[in-house]
C-alpha cells in the first residue's frame, strides 16, 4: 500500500483548487462558466447576488488560475481556463451509472 503514495508530490495545487471550488457560490460560477463565457452583470443577475459579492468570488477564482477575464470593449467576459477545475465540475455533475 505504501508504494501507492507519491512521496515527492505535495498536492498543494490540487488542494487549493478543491478549497476554492468548495464554496457554493464559486462552484455555481464555475459550473455556469463551463457552458458559456459571461460578464459580471450576467453572473450576478443569474445568481441573484450583489455585484460586489460576485466580483470578490471572481477575483479569487482568477487569482487561483481557475478562470480568466477577456476584455471586449468596456466589458470583461470570464471563462474557465483550468482543466482540473473543468474535470472536477464535470465529475460532480455527471449522472451516476445505472444499476
């Protein structure tokens, strides 16, 4: 059993992604951004949350390398850039196999 564990890998990055995605609002944001890139206004309108709250969560997701913002005129459109985050979200919402 001990040979199954990689002693050289720290798992810091993976733990950080799980920590960031562990918040319900951030999980909703990332899950929504997987289907389409959105600006802040659309995100806070869809979630029914204040813009300041959504902006704080977007800033954290961006700082952790999970999403990025792309400027289009005066608006910034956010999309998911972290493949690990994409896989985690897809696995969470994948239908369980039939018995």
